């Protein structure tokens, strides 16, 4: 990493995410990941291995 590389997390509709990507330009983006709906369990019902 350097001062010119950042990790950004965004949430919102696909239209809003697409608008953000277009506004900064795809040449500036190294990687994008869209996970869709996710969930993280908390408390006593957490899956354990």
C-alpha cells in the first residue's frame, strides 16, 4: 500500500454504486467486488468449527 492506494467500502443501490464508479473513472479502480446481500451471525447462534 501507498499514500495513493485506498480501500473504499460503499453501500447502496446498484445505480448509486455505478454512478460513483463512473464519477471517479474506471481507470482509477484496481478491483471491485459486489457481494450482494450478506449476513453476519452474532451471539449464541454463531456457527463454529
